[in-house]
C-alpha cells in the first residue's frame, strides 16, 4: 500500500494565517493610500491572496524534486539573469530599474530571481564540496547580486548574499574562512551605502535619531500598548508613515493589534523557520536539503530585516513583510518559496 503523502501542516497553516493577516492589514491601510479606489485596492489584495492560497494547494499535488534536479535548470537561472539585464533596457520607473509594467500591474523580477539563485546554489553545493563549489557558487550568486544592487535594490541583494553565505557555511566552510567572506560581504554592503548619497544620508539620520519614519514607527508600536487600538484604529498610517501597507506593515500591526499581535506574527515566522529547518535536516546534504535550508533563511532574513527596521534596530530600508505587506511580486514569490517547501515536505523520506 503506497504511503499517504501529507504536507507539513505547520507550514501550510501558518502561511494561510499570515495571508489572512495581510488582507486585514491592507484593508486597514487602504483608506489612506492614494492608488485608485479604496475598493479596488482591497479587492486586488484579496484576489492576489486567493491566488496564493490556490497556488499553495496546487503545490501539494506537484513533485518539485525533478525540477530542482533537472539538467536544464541552469537555463532557468540564465533566463532570470537575462530578465534582470532586460530591466536596464526599459525606461526607469520612479528612477529605478526594478519593475516591468504588465497591464495595470508592476512585476519585480528580483523577487523571483532570488529564489532561483538559492536553488542554483543548492545544486552546486550538492555536486561539489565547499572548496570546489565556492567559485561556481560565488559566480552564480555574484552576477545577480550586482545586477540587483545596480537597480538599485540594496535590501534584496543583501538578503541574497547573506543567505548564500549561510548555505556555504552549512556545507562545511571553516569559521575562519567564513569570517573572511563575511567581512568582505560586509565591506561590500558598506561601500554600497557610502557611495550612494541618499543611503548615507538615511544612515546618518538613523544614527542621530532624527529619521522621521523610524520615529513614527516607534510611536505606532508604543501607542498600541498590549492589545492595540483595534483594527482600523491606527493614527500613524494617516500620512505619518509613508508606506504603512508595505515597508511599515509591522508597525501598523503593532498599533492596531498591540504587543499581542506583533508577538503573534513574530511567532508565525518562528514556526516557519522551525519547520523549514526541520525539513532541511530531514532531507540531508542533498539539493533538496540545501534548497529547503536556503529558502527558509531567505524568508526568515527578509522578515527579520523588516521587523528590525520597524522597531528601530536598523536604518529604514524598503523591505516587505512576507505574506503581510501589500505587493503582488513579493506575495507571489513568497508563495512560490513556501510551495517548494510544502512540496518537499510531502515527499521527504
């Protein structure tokens, strides 16, 4: 009798819960966001969330392993690099080269490219020991890293770099070599900040304690108290926080749902990290195992950076909160990431 396949219920349930919280957050913020009609804005988020729910359940019926190991997967990688290059041939949108306009939607390819790069790194680490794999992993990570950095998008490029560093360390890189690589990566990010005027200005304001957005985020979180002001009760979303539905979604949650709400959301990401790491451990040192490890970290690092910005631990950076912030590309890419984990969780040994 064949073994009945069961997905990781913790991953699936937590993903659905965060999607629901995201709809509530966007609905609460929609009245103060100028982007078409309020109804249209909410409808778009609901439709996208329903698409994501359908996609998650579709992944339960799809065995992702042959695709991850397919001999032609490098073609997917190089196509993603070509997509990043193509962005620079298009007119800029709000002075950046991050988006492709498709009808009334804006697609951000880098959200999907980071997933492809992690899977590519997983394949290379499975095929080589860390010494042999270090150069090809570095090349395959470095190309999209610099292209995303040039868009410019320091947030996604930094998250990608830290994730792949972590994967190489898991492969067996000694502490000393890892420390050297980490220092080089830190220096690279520091140069990216120091050589771009608005990034340096933002950092200086953050150090001086005069960065307005982080101050408003602190006010939002502090005024929420233990149980919050109730859904829709936020004051800081009224043109104080510039992006309450994306970059400062966590602060608005804190103001409306209080400490209980923010800790609950933090616990959800903790559950995803726990189950993702358990999945990676069960899959061992395989392409699937490294992919599960890297994708789990990709999600976790993004959530932590968003939350760290909102609680004033790091300077402001435009990073969405996975599954909660508004944004089609981020929402769909995170669903793809979780779909891969769910598919792997059903077919682990």
